[in-house]
């Protein structure tokens, strides 16, 4: 469903409420049970080879890192396996941060988790980190990328690096559940958000509820210009023909013609 854009504060608040309402669904999943067992190990990492390689190239060992939009903290904990000295995870969903604290209690590491809207970060996070990490889906929940990245940039020390691993916006034009999954169904240049009701899930069918969530389709040009506009210098940008989304998107890896499915971006604070 598509609706007229509401204020960015309202969008952020509604998305927070939708995520909080979805947390118990994720807790009941098989993935949660697997995490409970896995995070007890010192070498635990849920990061795939693409992101792991990118973070190794940037260098995380002995450094302070922050993840913006950390969900249940599994990726925050994974950064310790790459040698991070200090890791902070930020999310506005109190329900998912509760899960993050539960995982941290089992883990041999001690990350910090902060409940906050990225647009209202506490001042003690300013210029504190060597690496800032943003992973799949975070950007699509943000109604204003320029404003978002201005706050992200504040967390980095001069010379610090932003690392993004995201779904390619080209993929948003396709619907893997459609009768013809290769048929373009959504405009690349759609400006209003997609509005959904129901639990936010990674796999399977969402449980119905009356909470609206807003998913924004940002073209790559908006991402790149917002990053550089925040005072960050582009250092690396790569596109990949593999999926970092739900398994249903794997159908696009099987085509004769490869399409861009995800990307990594590295930028440095000047």
C-alpha cells in the first residue's frame, strides 16, 4: 500500500512501534534458538564472507566500533570476533534491545547497547568511534537519508570509517513472491514510502496487526550524495550479484543474466 508521506518523526515513531510489536515473533523462531547456542562461543560471527572481508580491509582489530540499527545485537557481538576492542549497538526498539542484552549475557563479550533514535543520539557518542557499521534494511526505514547520515557522521572520529552493507535498490523493483518474479513491479524512483501493516518478518507470512510501518526506496544516487554531503569521503563502493536478504530472494541468483543484489560502501570522515 502506498500513502502520502507523513513527517519523518511520525514515520520513525511508527516504525519503532511496529518493530517492538514484531520482536516476540522473532523470539519464537528457530533462528533465535540457534543464536542462544552460538553466541556463547568466543569466535561467534553471523557476518557473511562479503561483510567480513570488507571489515577486515577497513580494520577493526583493537578499535572502537558502533552499529547503528543493531536489532538484537547479533552483529554487534560478531564484531568482537574480528578483534574489536569496544562495540556499541544503537537501536530504537526496546523489545529487540532486550533480546540483545540477553544474548550479551550469554556471550563472553561486553558490548554496550543504547536505546535511541539515530536522530537523537547522546552527545557522548560524538567522535568516539573508528568504525560505524550499517547493515541490511536500516536505510529503508529512514525517511531522510541526508539527515540520517549527518548524525551517523558525528559518531566517527576524524579519519574514522563508515561501512555499509545493504540490499541494492534495484532489487526493490522486483517481487520474488510474484507469479513472474522477474517482472518489474515497482518504480526505481518511487518517492513515497511503501506502507505495510503486520508483523515485520524475515521469512514466512506476517501476522496481521493494525500497526503501520514505512519502507523507503532510496536510489543509489541518494545514498551516495547523502554520504558525501555528511562530510564523508567515498573510499570504496562495490556491487554484488548475490543476495543478503531473505532466502526467497535467492531466485534472482539463478537467472542467466546477473543483476545487482547488494553492495558495500566505505567512506572516511574528513
